[in-house]
C-alpha cells in the first residue's frame, strides 16, 4: 500500500495552522499558517521543501482560507489525500481517544465549549468549514484532554462540593496531552525502554506550559486543570494564584470578572513579571544585559516549574527520566539548567556541554554521568494527530 497523506488542521479564532503529513516521511510535505482571518490583512503562508511562499487573502474567513489551501494540499499530496485530523482542545469526560467526526461528535464538542470558550468554538469553525469543503473525506477529532482521562479520581477532583463535579463537570482535565503522549513514547524509544513499562516526568514549555507524570504510557497527573490557566507560570498566563485573588481585586480595585480574567490570561506570566515580553528568547537577552524584570521572570518561571515537577513525582513508582519539550523546553539550556538545579533531591544534574548542544531540533540525553536520565525531545503534535487519524482509518 502506498504511504498515505493526512492533512492536520489546528484552528484558532483568527488562524489556521496546518501540516500535510505523509506516514512514510519524518518531514512535513507542506506546512504553514493562515492568520489574521476576518481582517483585511489576512494572509496564507506556507513552506514546501525548502521553499516558502505566501498569498494575501483579504477578509477571508476559515472556509475561504481552507478553499485557498486545498489546491496547495492536493498538489503536494499528488492528488491523494486520505483524511483530515483536527486538533480539538477540550473533550471533557466524553472523549478518551480520537474520534471519527459525525453529528454526535460535533454536538459533543459544541456542548463542551463552556469549558474552553477561547478554543473549542474556533476548533469547530475549522471542522465545519472542512466538512463542507471535503464532505467525502474521513475526518477525525484529536483531543488535547483525552490523554489525561487516565488520571485517578484523587488527582482530577477538586476539594469542592460533589454537585459541582457531577452536574457541571468542574474537575481537572489537563491539556497538551497530544504532546506529552508523543514525547513520552519518543523518550522511551531513545532510552531503549518500553513506553508500556517506564515512568516519566514531562515538561511541555512554550507560551503555554504544563507538566505531566506518565506511567506505563498513561497520564497519572498533570499541572493544568479545568482550564489551561492552572499550574505553571507561562508566557502571559499567571498559573496558580491564591483563589481569593478575584475577590481581593474586585473589592480593592473594583475590577469585574472580565478584567480579572484578562489580567490572569493575557497580562501575567513572563510578560507581567518582566514588564517586557512573553518571549523567553527576548528575556534571556535582556537578562544578559542586566534587566531586573527579565531576570526575575526567568527565576520565577524555573522555580515554579521545578516545584511542579517535584509534585508530579508523587504519581510515579520510579523515575526513568525527565523530558523537556516545546519551544522553550527544546531551545533554552538556561531554563533547563536553572530548573534542574532546584531538583537536587531527585538526584538530577546536567552535563553542561550536552545541555548546550540540544537546541534547534537536536534531541538527546543531557544528564551528567551517573545521574538520572534527562532528555530533550522535540515534540511533534501534528505527526501524533496524523498517527491517531490513520489508526482510526485502519480500525
């Protein structure tokens, strides 16, 4: 059977990230982004092989952008596209694995939207547009939350009245599941271990950040909760704060819920601490030049990350390794070294040269000789979504 092609789509409210994945090749056949959708300066940008190109698509919506994308995809796939895999952020408790999209799945994604109001409606826009354009093509939803449906009840329940959970779904769900699952399998391969018989701590670090405890290929705990705001300090998200902060800000500053949510989701984290940027690369440069805010932001980020990893270790029977992944995890030797320096009780220590070498897609072991395994593993959520899509087609 010839190698199959899967189009992977990740829709935001005004953007579509896409990748054409061929099951026989490690590199994407085609990849890119349509952004600023709905605006006059909407643009489609793509890369095929070593060549980059772009097309202005003024005022295009998701359907119009996908219709412009179709000829590019069909050309790159040689006219043979076998399915579409859609990233969906929140699947609630309904979905424990990827699902072939039908009317019932669409309605369930729509019903889960209150749990992810910034994400699920945007994901639905892409799905509905793709279904209209490719009605006869198999389409699959892959959920960020599905991997974490193996959390035990003592890990996913909040200490709140049971009715809030039973009637309104208030519990910890976790996110970045596709990434944590992918890198834990890759880490096991790199270490010569079975993913079904190994235990890992995983740190997915980008603009959004989360940690995960993975035992025998299953998530046992994770740092994000009901929403992606819980847990680590992130690019613009605060992560954990005193739950009574809302009341304090409402009483003392007169802020309403919308203002407080904007603060915690868009004005905090690295950006809020530094007063400068949510980009770790910019902050590292500013730190080198003596910027106090950037220095503090990095210190808080790394300390909070180490605390979370130490907490996740409670869910492991043993530690076969710590994984760093995501844009920051794969490219910041500074963050990795500062984080590991806080984890001496776990026996972790880094080899300075190996740590410096693992950037820009270079994977590898970075621990000092004789110390527990620490790996840099580039994530590939698009490939995992394509693999999940192919698995459903085969089933």
